[in-house]
C-alpha cells in the first residue's frame, strides 16, 4: 500500500498508481496498474489514483535525486550559494532541457488535452445514464440513445489513442533528453583534470546513471502528470460548479489546507532527499573502495570490519528513510482523513439536495465522481511538486558536471607544431597537490633537459620524482614557477597538442578491453597496422606474434605477465611517435626476467630514437641506461651528473642511494 492516499475515478485509460515506500534500497519491477471500475472520491486507503503513468514507482526511484547525491569531495569545489537561488537556477535549467524536444512535447501536450477532455466526459456521462434509465427519458444528450452511445464510444477510442500517443511521445522524448544529458555530462567529465575523476569515480557514474534518469523523468513524465492534474482539476471544478455551486463550495473548503500542507511537505522532502542521497553516495563510495581492494580485504581477514563500516552507512540511510516515512505518514494520513470527511459532507448535503429536488441522483453521482477527479488532481499536483523538488536536487548534481570548468581546460592556448623541438626547462617550480595543500612536494626545481637526451630521476619515495612527470604531462600545473618547452611556457599550448608530443608509461599499466592491436593503437586512431607492429618491435614485444591470434588476440582472453603488459604499454607510447617519453617506475614491480626485457626495450629507444626520455626509477639497472642522473631529496635537486661520475664520487648522495639499493636487491635475491 502507498502512503499517498487513495483517489478513485472512472474513465478510459485511468489506472491506479501504487507507490511502495517501505524500503529505499529495494527495487520494485515496473508493471501495469490495475483498472479501477469506479471512483467515489478520495479515500485514505493507501493507493494514489493517477491516469497518466503506467509504472510502479519505488522509494528508491523517488528519493534518489541524481542531483541530490553531491559527494563531499565535489562539494569542496562548489561555491556556496543560497538554497533558493540554487533551486531557481536548477528549475530554469530543467526547462532548458526540454527545448530541443519542444515539438514532440507540444504534440504530447495536445494529445494530453484531448485524452483528458474525453476522460472528463465520463462522470457527466454516468450521471446522465442514471437519470436516463431512472426517468425512462426518450433522449440522451439530446439524441437518441444508440446515436449518443456510438458517439461516446468513438470519443473514448479517440481518447485512448491520444493517451497512448501521449505516453509514447513523452517516454521517447524523456529518453532522448536522458541520452543527451549523459553524453554531455560524460564528455564534460572527460575534459576535467585527472584528479577530479580520481577523487570519486563512483559518484560520477551514479550521476550519469540514476541522476540523469530522474532528471529526464522530471521534465517529461512528471511534467505530463502535472499538466494532466491541472487540466483535470480545472475542468472538474468547472463541471461541479455547473452541476451544483453549493456542493462545489463545500468541496473546495478542503483544497486550501491540503495545498498548504503539500508546500511544506515538498520543501521538507527536498531537504531530506538531499541528505539521503548524500548518505547513499557515501555508502556507494565505501562499497566501491573496498570492492576494488577485495584481495586486500580478504588477505587481512577484514570482512567483519568492513561489514560493520558498511552497516553503519546503511543505518544512516535507513534512519533518514524512517524520518521521511514519518513525514509522509502524517501528511498523507491527514489528507486522507480530510478527503474522507469532505466526502461524508458531500454525501450528506448532496442527499439533502436530492430529497428537496434541487439536483437529481445522476447529478449527485456525477458530482461525486468529479470530486474524485479533483482529489486525484490535487494528489497529482502534490506528486508533481515533490517530483520537481527532487528534480531540482538531482539537477544540481548533473548540472555541476555540465557546468564545471576544468582547472586545465582543453582547447585553450596555441597549438604546438609537431615539428617544433627544444629543451625542457624547469624554472623554480614549486608544487603542492590540491588534495594535500599543506605538503609542498616540489620546493624550487631548476632543471634543463636537452632534446634527444635521457635523464633518470632518482630519489627515495616521496622525493618528487613522479610529481615532475605529472607536471610535464599537465595533469597539474605548478603553484609557482614555469615549465617551458623551446622557451615557451607549456601552459601557453593547448593541452591536447602538448600531450600529442608526449608518450607516457605508468608504473601500473592499464590495458583496456579489446585486442592487443587496439590497446597499442589507443589514442592514435590514424595509425596503420604496420605502425603498430613497428612500435611493438621497438618495445621488444616479440611475444605478441606467439599469441593465439597475434595482434588480434583479445586482452581479456590472454594471460599476459606484468612485463608483457608493460611492454605493450611502451609500444602504445611509441606508436604516437612522441618527442618526449615519460617512464614512471616502469620496472619497479617486475621480476628480473621481465625487468631485463623492459630495460632492453628502453635501451633500444634511448639509442635508436631521437626522443627525449625522462624516467623516474630506483632500480640501478634502469638508472644506468640514462645519460644523466638527477638526484631528488625532499622536493629539491641535491645533485646531478653522469651515472659513472656520481657512482664513483666519494660522499655523493647518489652513491649512498645506490649502496642502499644494492643492499635491498641483495636481500631480495637471498630470499
């Protein structure tokens, strides 16, 4: 049973809408609503009459405003603004979403007017039928009964066809809006700086999925419900005044308190829904984080601990759901009671008017059914208002994705010529990560890398090696100082043209679903099969030819070692023919055999290609291949020079690091 109260009505295409509210986490399948053969007013029995929607609506669907689940990570980026201003802005943007579908929606509204008008004939027809048979009249609506019945049947068929057309157009328009939102939001997300997605990828996915669904429904199905409620209420009240103004005035005394209660209920629901969605977002992030680290959880027997953490999040969601259930119970219980009392008054006073001959039994019946339509419309308007409020909350989340400006915007700056070459220069570069502003990672780096040379960045963990590479690839920009290429600040180039000159190999290579060829050619759609094979040879990937389908072998169906995956990643970087190759601890997680294969590929690149190679490494086998070694300590360069010179210099920082590394490698070899 629903919390919304029961509004009944009679007419073609009119169905009951059941809204389960018990469990916010349980999904309920969509099924057609049962027919209601008769409607005698608004009775508080737990079902909400609705003639415009043909699906069951769950608590999850209603509460999960896609835009309300704004995670704390994203909230840090958003400037605070008044609640009413945000709501007003989101309502305007909701309306803008419907503009591309204005013709479809206008047609659907026209069909809605037709179907609603036909539906509103039903109460009047029932009353006239009662009077026709009870008085043995010779005419029905001023015509012979067969003719009138035929015309009414045709009208009902037209109304049913119009209703079907309205539902189809509204649904298809809604799905197009949802698809458009998802595409724009996903593209907007991809254009952000990497840290934005790294902080809460799960929350972004929920915005693209559930939030976009709610937003699309709020400007189509919810709009349709609201318009139908307005039409039904207007026509119903006019018809009631035409039948009996006295009885109508009695009924209208019920509307103001219900409307006022709906306003307060809708506002409270919006705030509570926002809190609920934030809690759901936290619950989802917790589950996503731990499921992504499933092996770690299992290895440390932390299932019970993580179960308790997740249970606390679920308990928070449940407590908020219970508060909403209490508010809904009070509101809909009171509206149901008010509707029942109003119906009792109408029957009592209407019976008096019938006995005095002021109205007929048929008129009283029509008036009672019209009161059911009006009660249904008031309930529909309450639902419409609540849906709009949830759409506003959902809109704030999705529109944030659409409107957010990246800290490193694409397409801004001059295009770097593919033939331009020059030295890379770090000039007093200082840097702190946005998520750790209290820790300065780089503290004044001054470094020049000549084109076509190789440089190894050496240092202990946290010394700033990887940070230099991320700045070079413009995942971040320095807080102070400049990084220049051929004398120009790299921030003056468009990020796309700058990254086109760079190949990157990360410590943990990521291979995507698809074939080996697709992974090597990733991000370089114009490369040929020959280019891919040449890059594979340069990266020492001879093993590819031994795979079951060679370059056409699906990655998921082939068992690749860490070294093989790393070499495919190197081939992916080389196929772009980069001017700069960045290697971030490319061999740190490999066994000695795989390390030798990867180092052989790196050695071939350094000596056979005119590429500037900058590698962050701590293994001596990788460091020795570079022409110059730069030693980093606590965010500054402590010394730099040739490998053979630094390794033989007594008291050098590099020699101490090398000795410590040799000791570690010897201990590892013993075990």
